[in-house]
């Protein structure tokens, strides 16, 4: 390769590309399937989320182009439970507790109302959510039966009834969200006493081991929805099968020593290693297969015809990327993996792929997998969790020094489909450190809100903040760059931040992620932005 390619004028590809020419009839990704990951992985000829596009503007206008949504994960199964007790009058003594459910007719009205609200919640959730039939708990036997539910979580409507029933549901160790009515009426008993009686056991300090203050929701089903979204992300992050190409190589000694055990023990993940010799053998066979080679050429042509993609490196490196993708996706399918990491990506893999893995990782993330530089499991787990919570790609990048309310985040393997559907304008350039091959420079829009997580190296803390992109510069550093205005206490972040790599996604998902992290029990959560 001409080592001065990066400093030469760019070869820009802006040819219009009609959907009908490729047999597509909508602005959706060619060959993209919404089926489960393993079905996608099974299609070895699927090269990536390459959009079929109508003619568009030049890249300089920095417009996103339509794509397809990321495939969903496994649905969160929720068991709704209504607890209630109908008090009976007694002469000359207190007999009536708080609560507006006084008669069987009141209960039936509330059940019908709840069933409608649950149906609406499921329809508007924005992620796969399955509600089981509403269970009624009016005695201890009912509570025992409800605890046998195969659901992932309980949504408990605490109209009234025994404290023991709520404790039994929480003792299942499955997440419990306790919904109580105040202004939405009829008022619930547990609106009065959830804090004092249930969580504090009639004392001053918290004493209930299986519930937290954040598990109680008053009136607002939106507050239920975002908690369930966090639990949905947690369900799909746990048990992830990870493909470690070249073995496990972390960016630090603590990460190398602690990362694999943390992923396996705290998150239930399975790690499948693939050595370089296996990779070389697979790539040699792919390069010798004329059909595979032609498919890589075709995929390259489709990518470079996209109206907001510019090429500023050798075309052959894009072709090499799609050959590499074929091999990686075959290996992922064989190991049933939805995550992949690459060891020694800045040196050892470049001679094998004849390009850095940057563009391949970008395409995999745009398809809905999680694919990151290095096989460093300190940043892999927050990247996986954030992808599932947000249903958007996770961008693993380098952090920089917070100053004047700003922080820079940058890397060369950035996803393009950052909003989870549409492709941002992108220049394909060399990988910065090697000045070789194909990597992505994504042009980020100013004003875009992001969520950022910075995990520490010892797998004990995640530092989180909300930010806003104020610039997408072109400094001498990793290609995809964003200057981010920190929404929160940036001075405290600068003093306390640990770790190195950051994980970014579009949108504000601090509430959902913080809730999921606390439920996981895996790490300490530190949030530097106030929650709304």
C-alpha cells in the first residue's frame, strides 16, 4: 500500500444507487433479517447492514441515510400481581386500613383497569415485553402460587394485603417492581407504608434485603417502563457467548487478571477462544473461493455507492474487510456467539487480515452484534449491556481528560448506525496508529445526546454521565471523534474517574442502565449526571 494514501486527496464515491436495482423496494438494509441473532449468523453470505439507497446528497452535507432497526433480543417475561384484602367491619374498634378497594366490585374494576394499562404498557414499551396473566393474591396460598411463576420479574400492584405476601414475592430473588397508586387512585395501602413497613421493617434504616427504594413506583407507568427496559437489557446481557479471536488480551494487568472471571462469574458469560492459526486457515480458504471473493467485491461496491460514504483509503482494504467478515461470522455461528473481541488488533491481526479489524467491527455492531477492539472484558460487559438496553450500537472508544465541562471520545472502529436505524455520514480511512487499511470516521451531528460509561480496570465500578456532542473534529487521533459536553459534575468526574476505555450510545439511558447495574450486583454504579 502507498503509505501516503491517508495524506492524498480522497477518492469520493457518491454515485446514486436505486433500491430497485438490487431487488429492494424500501429504504431497508439489503438482506437484513429481524430474526434472532443465530438465524442471522446462519446466513454465511450476509455481509452486513448495507442499505439499499436512493440517490442522495454529497457526504459534505452530512445527512444520515435510512437503514433498518437492530434485531431485538429475548423478551422480558413479567408476572403482574395484584395484592389486596377486603376488610370486614368490626364494632367499636379500628378495622379499616388505607386503600380504595373495599368491595369485590372495586376489585373487578381495578383488575379491568390494570389489564388495560398493562396492555398499553406492552404496546408502547419499545422493546420485547411479555406479560403473563394478572395474578390475584388475596391469601397466603395465592402468594405461594404466584412465587412459582416462570417470569423473569414481578410487577406487583400493592393495593393492600399482608406484608408477608410482598416479602414472599421478593424472596424469589427475581426483580420486583412495586406499583402503588396515589393521585391516579383508588389510593393503595402500600403507598402509605411501603417505605416504613416494607423496606424499613418499622425501623429507621432499610432492612428488606430483596427490595430497594428504587423498586417502588408511584402512579407513573413510564417509571415502570424504563425499569423494565433495564431488566430486559440485563436479561439479554447475561449469559452472552463471547468469541475471543486471538485469545484474551486486556489493556491492563488488572483487566487481564480479573476481566475473564468477572464476565463469567458476575455475568454468566461463556468465552470461546479462536487462535490465529485457525483464523489464518479460514481466511486462506475464503480467499481461494471465487464465490466468496466475488461476494466481497459486490458488498464493497454496495457500500461505496452509498451517498454518504466517502473512500479515502485503498478499495482493496474494504474488500479484505468483507472477506474477514465472512470468516468471523462463520466462527460466531459455529460457537453460537453474539459478541466478538479481537486481540492485538493494532499489530498481530493486520498482517492476517491485510487490514485492521476496524471496519469489520463497525459492520458487526451495525447488524446488532457487539464487536469490540481488544478482548478486554472490562469494557465488553458495559458495551453488551448498553447495546441491549438502548437497542443501539455501543461505541467502545478511548476517553480523554475531562476539562472545562468537555471530554473527547475517539476510536477507529465506530459503528455507523448510531441511532439504531439510520447510517451516519462516514469516511473510510486508514486506521490511525498504523496508517493502514480501512477504518471508519463517523461524522457525528452536533447536539446529539449520548450516554457514556467508563468502567474501571478492576471490574468493580462504572462511572457514568450524560453528554451532548458539540463537535466532531479531525484531530490527530483515532478517526471517529466526538467532543462531548458533560451534563453533570465534570470536576468530580475528573478527580474520581478510573479505567480508560469508554462506552457510548446515542440517547439518555442512565436510569435504565443504573437500575440494571444495581440489580446485577456486579459493580458499583457512579452517576455524574442528575436523573430527570
